[in-house]
């Protein structure tokens, strides 16, 4: 049944969120710490394990795949409900801070992507200044 | 006209499905005809969504973009945190554990590097704009981390409302820029495999930005980027009002 897949997905999300919330409380932080990421790990585990075959194969799988395919439309809806007007009203300071943070972070992607690959020596971080 | 409003409001989520579906169709049509597929249809759809959000925010004066327009209220539910997280988790279906392990360490390092680097950049900009109060500098730096870390930090260390608003704006600018900029810069920063996607998610951290940016670049990369990005805001909320604030206080 399709709903088995949907239910598995729901249980993963709820469990992940509970753990993320508990981590937040334990660390005394006002945020959910990695709830979605933990939920994803549960789903990855379930879809790679034989124990959950009944929930992750055949028709049940299409209950999960449907929501995976709805991802982009949901993200479009998410974009449409952002507070874009406030972002434009923040003035030059907000604009500079946001743009500079993104530029520097973009520049670091290739640097950090090399970590764990054998062929590159530990990269120096001295080039990252002055961006943006 | 009353009839339309009644039906649209009562079935707001269903209306949202229809509207977003139409936007997707138009976007993929434009991507195909105008750009010959060079720009991804979802990138155009996200850009249209942001434009609509600007319009909605200006018209209604609310903070939830187009979702504050009465007839389109369902967009708020469809694009809200619950549905977003549900769909993000679903993208992890079929991900191989081996891919995650390969980028494990780089992913963890990128989350720490992302929070600290964004904070330093944001704080430096605040100083350049003449702020000398450590509370304000920390809050604006935290805003450059994400628009959630900014107000959480600001409220914890007692920043003024004006500064907190600025920090949210800085975070929003970051989030929107990641949505729009990622597909444009993906090739140049080597963002074409699961490993770099995990590093990317950890460095950028804004869940909305990463979610939309990767969707517009290559939907296959979404689960990897989203996985690391969801730890970022938590770490930011942890470091912002504590270690980072202490360091800034010691310097100013």
C-alpha cells in the first residue's frame, strides 16, 4: 500500500525532529539541531536495509517517491512565501553582509571539497580575504 | 466575487497546488523556448516565486510574501516548514550510505567553517559600517549566518530591535542570493557531485537557500546538501550567543 511508504517517511521525520529538538534542549540552544538531517539518515538506513523491504519496495516506494518528486514545486512555494520585501528594505548594510557571506562561502566550496581526497595537500586558507 | 473568495480560501492548499503547477509549466516552457534549456526550469520557477513574494509582501505589508494575499494563502502551507522538511527527507530515498561516508569529515568541517566564516564576514561588515557595540556586531554577524541565528543570538544577548531586524535582513539576502546564485556558479566551484554538495550545504547552511539552489542546479544533489545544511542553524544558535559573542566582546 502506498500509505506504508508515506507512513515510513512520516515516522522518520517525526523521530528525527524529536531527536533534533532534544539535542537543542540538551545543548541549551533555541533551535532544532539537525532534525531533518537525522530523519534523512533514518530513511537512508531504511531504504538500504532488508528489514524494511515491505515498506520501501513496490507500491509502498511510490508513496515516498511522490513526495520526493513534489520537492521542487514545494520549494517554489517556499520561495513565494519568503520575506523578500524585508530583505530589500534592510539597506546597504544587510545587503553587503549577506552578499559578502555568500561570496566567501562559495569560494570555500572547492577548497573544502578536496578534504578527504588523497591527491591534494592540506589547503591554505590565505586566499579567502577581501571577497565581496 | 464572494463565491470565489469563499471557495479559494476554504480550499487554499488545493489552490496552491494548481497555482504552483501553472507556474512550473510556464517556467519549463520559458526555459525550453527562451533559453534552449540553458537555464533550468526550476531556477526560473524559483525566481518567479521570489518576485511574487516581493509583490505579495509589498501589496499586503505582511512578512510571508505571496502567502499573505488572501486568495493565495495556501502557498504558505505548501511552502511552509512542515511540507518543506517532509519533501527534503523524501529526497534521501535511494541515497547510498557509501556516498555519505565519503564526504563525512569534509561535511562536518564545512559546517563549522561555514558558521564561523559567515559570522566573521558579517561582523566585519558591521564594523565597516561603524558599529562598535559588541552586541550589535555579534547580532549582525549571526544574521549573516542565517536569518534564524541572527534573531536567536540577538535576543539572547539583548540587542536592540533595529539591529535584530537588520540581522534578519542580512540572512534573507544571503538565503535569496544562494537560491539565485547557486545554478550560475555551480560549475566554477565544482558543484557536480555528492561530496561537493555536502560541503556546499555545510558552508551555506541556509536550508531554504540550499534547498532551492541545489534544486535549480541538479535535483540529484539535493539530499546531500540538505543533510549537512540542517545542522548549520543549530550550530549557529549554539556558537552565536556564546563563544562568538565572547570573542567579539573581548575584541571591542
